[in-house]
């Protein structure tokens, strides 16, 4: 909505992939890599980092739709705009991601790295515990 004025999954900069067998959703989004391979792959100076948010920003006028950034992204984050003229990458809406603001279920969160790391570690620990329990190892072990 923020960038195109319409709700259209083909124009989304964050994509959700549904695994119907496990009933899990996987979000594909830009991780704003420190040494962003997408920026290094771009030969047309169409990609840069926002100094305030560290988000990858696309200059649509410079983008030639060569797809080099797409092929180099380790997170499969960039996608082509449906018109095929330029690439789409989440730019964090300038620091206040609209998807976070409007999500009624709070399923999307924009957290400081310290808090996100704690949440990830707790989820990881729970998953590992479940795997161990599944193999017959008691929780106290």
C-alpha cells in the first residue's frame, strides 16, 4: 500500500510462502546485509544503503531490470515489479515499516537486534528441546 497505493501480493516487498503440510508460513524479506551482495552485483548504481535505516534502497530510474541483485541475494529477497521494469526490495518505509503498523495480528514485528536475537534464541531452544524429547531425551538432561 505504501509504495503503490494498492494491496497487491505481486508488488509486495515481503513475500509469505505457505507450507500447507506443516501449516507454517515462511517470510522472505530483505535482511539489509552488512556487505550486501545485491549492491555489489549492481553495475548501474541502482542500489544503495539508506544511512539512517541501513535498508537497501532501489533507484528505479537507474535499475535496468538485469536481475543481477536477485541472483546474488542469499535470502531470495529481491523480486521484479510486475511490469518488469525494476526490482522490488523492502526499504523499511524509511524507518517505520507500514506492514508492522497496519498488521492487526501483530504478526510482523520490527525489533532492535538485541530483542530479536533473544526471541530467536528462545524459539531455537524450544525447537531443540522438542527434537531431543522426540528422541527420548528427558527435559532435565
